[in-house]
């Protein structure tokens, strides 16, 4: 949880655990993350899909570049109207085919949204035209700030990890990080202190149930 939720390196997590009397190697933490991180993230995603029936109202789509071994790759991201990360998808290009794969992947899991907010990248319009819902696309200045702001937690993690080594690792970590970030993202700025503390306790209790 520490490694995925917070912008910490493997060795920093090792030092934190050592202060608590747990003496392990940072490679053990890497093994835990590779073994259990995607498993917990998938379970969290399944539960949230079942309880959130309104994720198809409005989607915000955006892509961000990621450097891997000197080459530029792209991480596509779809968030709903409340900032919940719905889907992330890593590709080598950002053309029509990449956008189409990303949209089909998201719609297979959540269904078709009533409105899709994007930037002016033409790949979105071309992909939506193939699907047949180009009339649902919305473009405009500042309309897509919600999707752009959702990149910030990932960027902090990217700096802590000193970038990624390959696209498979990028996809695996980004998907797990998005699900776990959703689980612990409690809208601190929107809720009173007592409500926030209750939600935080419930989220941590559910996490411990998953890890039991």
C-alpha cells in the first residue's frame, strides 16, 4: 500500500518498515507489489464498478507522454465527471488505432457514455466516428481540466520511480495505481473533517479486508 499509494521508492518503504521493526529487503517489496498489487487493484475495480452506476454520464479523456528508454510512449486516461479514473491504457502512438483500442477497452467495461470531453486531438474524433458516437464529443478550452489534473498523482509516482523500463511495466503499474488511488481518494476538500475521517477509516478497513 505504501509503495503504490504514496510517492515513495522501494528503499524508502524498506526504511519506513525497518523503523516499525520489520527488517526486509527492498526486493521483497518489489515482489509483493508485483504479486499482490494487480490482484488488489482488480478486486477494488470490480467492487467500484458494481456500486457506481453513474460512471457513464460524462467521460473526460486525455493522454500524457511517458519517456521509456529515450522513446516517447503515451498513457491514455479516462475519468468520469467526479474525477474517478475509469481506465488507463499505454500505447506507442496516439493515432486513430490507439484511440480506438482505448475507447473500446473502456466501453467494454463501463458501457457507452452520454458525453465525452476531449482535447482537439483529431484521433479522438476519428475513433468516435468509427464507433458511431461522434456527436457525443465535446471540445473546448478548460473543459478537460478534470482529466488533465488526474495525471498529477501519476506524475509524482513517475518521478519517485525514476521512470519506467518498458511499456508492460508502465501499463501494469498505471492500472494498479489508478484503482488504489480511487479507493483512497476521499475528496478531502469537499467533506467536513468528521465525514472525511469516517470515509478514511472505512477505506482502510476495506483494504485490510482485501489483504487479509
